[in-house]
């Protein structure tokens, strides 16, 4: 059994950002991570060509802005190196191979009891903490939908978190299911490597460029979301025209409004739209069923495929181990309240990095939580005196 003031679950950017903020305030903590490294999403589950979609000025962690010579849109490896430097700079020492299996609030002791399995030694360890912070991120477990026949498919089936490069799919027929940023970029990567690529598009979405998002985020400092959405939608229409004839439809609500209210991000085009226009990437409707080596779509067209990549998102696993999640989270593992009032629950329970607001939201959460913990500790010390 071990006691600590603050216990953080998850050593991704959110957990590391909070660790840095607590270090700055000399508040002791323990940081548990189930993987064998920090920042495991980027190190283990990001495809090779992945870049930050936002400019570096919106993607730094607390107290460490990016270097002036860093690329505006950082590559996967550049960002990994930045986070590694961040951990070294603040002397953060996560306890790796610690998979949290249970956490509940002990009403008698007024503390959180956390049980974690040390997967290296196969020993269960118990921690008691005054504060508990969920920082496991938005991308817990990859979701592959239970489509009729998917288990009988004889080709390759993989989630986007397992995809690395289109190099091995040259001249093969590959279907990408999911039209978010990952699905669109993986489709482009496959097409660039010579795969016969198709992508399933079922939902409407906005298509923008990186520069449009950069402009929009800066305009938000001076104008309302409604005004910014009008300007960015106009710019998108000028840049891409009417994409409905290619099977891509725009939502009625604006891109920044949807991000703020639903967490849905616009698709930031990095060349996929051009490939769709050229016919190098085929847009398909929803799937009716999957056969042994083919897929039947809702328009009743059946096509052969060697592989299917599911870019169908993730689900949170927090509620599987956090037994008192109703103090802060919904059943899906995301906050009950909207950003920016989402991070604090009852009994000194917090969440960081779950607001679907990217790295900028991660930094805001870390600052807010660390400041609140410091204020609570001062109040507790005053009451005891």
C-alpha cells in the first residue's frame, strides 16, 4: 500500500502536462501508465505520415513552447521528440506497466483507493490518494463495428491504430471505413502507395485546409463562432467547390460550432480531395454486409477487397475501472459538462484531456486542475490549523 496526495492515471500528453504543472507547484504525485512508455498513442498507434493538424502555437504543453525553428505543422517524430524532451525537462518519472483495474472513493477515509496491476511482476498494488485525476485520453480502445459478416472476411482487417503505411498494399484493393481525419489521410497514403483505394462516407462533414483552421482559431479571439464559421465556410467553398457530386456533403452547422458542441472535427484536407476528384480514391456509401472476400454496399454494388481498414474511432475504457465515475463522467467515459467546465467532479476527482479540444484543451485542463488542487490543499491546511 502506498499513499500520495495526487494520483494521475495515464502518461499521455494530458497526464504529463498535469505532472509538469504539479511539479512547478511542488505538489507530490504518482503517475501510473499501463504501457512501457509515455505518449504511447503517438509512439505505438500513429501511422507513419501522421502530422499535427494544428499549427505548433496551438500544440504546446504548459511551460514549454515549441522552438522557433520547429516546423509549423510538426511530424509524428518531431512531436514525439518534443514530448520526450518535456518529460526530461521536468524530471517526470511515470510508473510504467501499471494497469489500473479499480478505483473508488472511500467515504470513511475520505480518500481514493486505486488498485493497479504491475504487469511486469504480476503483483497487484494499492494506492490511496487525496486527489484522483483521469488522464487516459480520448483514444482508449479502437472500435471495429459489428458489421454483418465482418468476422468471416478472409482478407486483412485492422483498426487505424494498427495501420502504419500503405507500402505493403501496393496493387491491392483496400477499403477504408470512416471519413474523419484519420480515414481520409490513410486513404491518401494508400493511394500514394499504389493501392486501389475506396473510402466509406456515410456522414456529412466540413472539408478545410490547415491554414483555414489556423485563421479560424486566430479569428476566434476577436469574433463569435457564428461569424468565424461563415468566413471559414466561404473559404472552404472557394477552395473545394461543391463536393456533393463526389459523395461528400457539408453539414448545416458550421465547423467550429460542431467542434465546440459535439467534439466533431472538420476534415483537414492534405491532398485526399484531389485524389477523389481524379478517381484515384473511390467514395462508397455505407456497408450492407461483408462476405469472405468482398463487400456489399448500400447501393447494392459488390466489390472485392484484400483488406479493410477501420478508421472508426475509439471508446473510453475509464468506466470499466473507475467505479464512482458518476461524480464526473457519463457512461461513455467523457465529461458530463461541456468545455471549459468539464474537468472537476465531486470528492476531488478530475479529468484532463477529455474535452475533445486537442492539445490546447489539454494545457488548459492541466493548469486549471493544478491550480484547483493547490487552492484545495491551502484550504485544507487552514481548516486543520
